[in-house]
């Protein structure tokens, strides 16, 4: 299997590949990661995850090897029809699809099948209990970051908590043995831990361009985003030219536009986060550059990113490896005392919130805004009193804060609260 996208899309693809291998009673070759023109990262599985742990942890479920056997390696897989791309199968295909279209006509005939661009290609329902549980085990236990990511992640958490020698509830699962290093040199009388809020600003150019929204940049912005879509989202660019799509204002009214950093500031302020709040921002490679952070930093002077907290020497091993840098963001967001997302549909936000539910024991709050309601509120913010604005924003967020059992058909990575994933549901 070869997965596309960034680290979070790749993580989902790996979990799905494990389950498909079990379903087809086949051996899984350690997944490969495609080079993306968006992420520009050559990282492979072993650069991000502990390969031996992955293989050993899942050994009772499936057989995993690092390379194809010699006799299969020399085959022209495309010529014999053993290559299956994402255009050959729909999103969230049911297990029956794999048994009918992959097992019999390809795998049993050729002994090998290569999924290219594999991602969200396995349904969440209906799926046998054991397969769903395996997908959960892979996500929460089998995928463990490599030591150098864990070690730097521990350093990041230590500085986020201002060296108070506090081990967080999720630290052991995120940074493994390096959690103990957070206590080094603090003795038994460390001061009270400094709490922080993590914020995922999903406002990179790929999200902005794909949304078809407008963000106040006028004709220059429209041309820039249209040019980006021509290169990176050609199917969407073609659709723009051949189909009457909803206008940017209509898309915004439906809550389908990513929140801007300025809108994120308004949301946090309305929720009662004051100037003293310590905020860790992930996804800081914002469309429009660092100037888009001005509104946030002017109201929240204690705002930091991994680039602020880690020296250039400490970050140097991860330079030009966006997936490995994203792993550090994942650690910083997941371990936070509170986590706020600006786009509930992004993979990072979904995986982080699911991880916090799984290991957090109900003590790790996540702020997941109702963007449709917020869009309605924001369009009136020039004529609305602040007190009323606060009430409406809090109501829009309050409706989404309850941790619920997994709805049918929804992601087990985002909603792990179900019998297949958790021993008990609190």
C-alpha cells in the first residue's frame, strides 16, 4: 500500500490497510508514503513510526514484512493488473467490495496487490466487530512515534508547561519513556503546572484554496487561489469552469469555510480566554503569512509555536520534513489542557480529539465549534453587542462539547467511544 496526503491522512490509511490485510487474509508490506507536491516530504514509515513495534504489536492479528519476497519484487504489477488506485474504488468501500473485486480477481490470481493513493477507502459501517477493533488497536497502540520525535516532543511539552516538572495524563502514550525526562531536575517540590490551550489553525493554502471561499483579499486573492487549484486540485478547477457552484457567500453561510485566525480570536475571547492564557498554535504555516497571526498575538501575548519554543538546532533534524514537524504539533495539541479546533473536519483535529477521548478519561476538554452557527454570528458582529455575541458563541460551542458515543458510519478515529474500541464507555 502507498498512502498519499500528510501525516494524518497517512495514519488513517495505515490503519485501514492493516484491516484490509486481515480481511483478505494476506501479508502486509510496511506501507510506503507518496511524495506530495503540497507537503513536499520524503519521509517514510520508519522515519515517523517505530517499525519493529508496529510489526510486533500486530503480530497476532496479521503478518507484516518490510519488503515483498524476491519473486514478487520483479513483477510488473501494473502490467498484470495488480495495481489498484483510488480512482478504482469509492471512498469508504465496504468489506464486500474487497472480497469481490480484490481478493478473487487480483490477489488469489497474482499473489500480490498494490493499493496506490490509499486513504479513506474502508467503510466504518457495516464492518465486523473484530475488524473495527483491529483498526482501533492500530491507531491507539501500534503507531508509536520514533524516539527522536518523542524526545523532541518531550522537550516541547516541558517548555509549554514552563519547566514545571509536570507529566500530563497523555504524555506516556505520546512520548513514551521520554515522559520521565520532564521531571528531571525538579525534585519533589515543583511549582504548580502551567496550563495551556492548544489551537489548530487549519488555514494553510491547500485548505483555503479547496474551500472555494473568499477571505477579503479581493481580485489578487481570487487569482492566486485559482492558480493554486489549477496545479493541485485540477478536478476542482475543471468543475469551477463547467458547473455552476455555490457562491463564496453561500458556502460561508453553510459553515463550510475554514475559520480565519481573526475569527478564531473572536471565538476564544467570547469563550472567556483572557490575555494571560498560554496558547500553543499548530498549523502556523498560514495562508497570507505570519501577519495573519497579528490579531491573535496582539490579544494573546503568551502565544507560541514549536518554532518559538524549540531552537533552530533542535528543529534542524526535522527541517524539510513536514510530516515529522506535524508529529510534534500532534504531540503539543494532544497533550494540552484544552484543545480548540477551527475546522472539525480536518484529519489532525479529528485524530487529536479522538486520542484525547480515548486516553483522557473525560478530563481533556475539546472545543469544537459549530461553524454554521458561527458564520451566522460573525456576519452580524458589526451590529451586535459584545455581551450578546459572547452568549451566542458560547451556545454555538456548547452544543458540540459533549463527548458522545460513535454515531453510525462516523470515524472511529474521531469517535472511539464504542464497544469495539473502549472496554467501557463512561
